[in-house]
């Protein structure tokens, strides 16, 4: 079991890990040693701080 970093949001950890796992399945290179299954590798990357979400800012949101 991968432990999420202390003080981090559990929902965010799960979502970011899931999105990263999808990237890894599409062929992105892992940022840690690939000794585990895809989801465990993604969780390790997030727990180690190698992958993080980018906060949504007004500059990134396109106006419709």
C-alpha cells in the first residue's frame, strides 16, 4: 500500500494518481523505477512529489 503524503488531500491524491496511471498506460515514461504495476507506479510518483496537479488559474481558462 502506498501512503499519501501527510497533509495532502486524499481525493486529490486518488485523482492525480489515476490520471498519471492513464498517462503511463499510454506510454509516458515513469519518473520512478518501474517495479510495480501501473497504478502503484503512479501512486509512488505522486507520493514522492514527482507528479503534482497544476492549479487552475484564470489565465489557463479559456473564455467561451
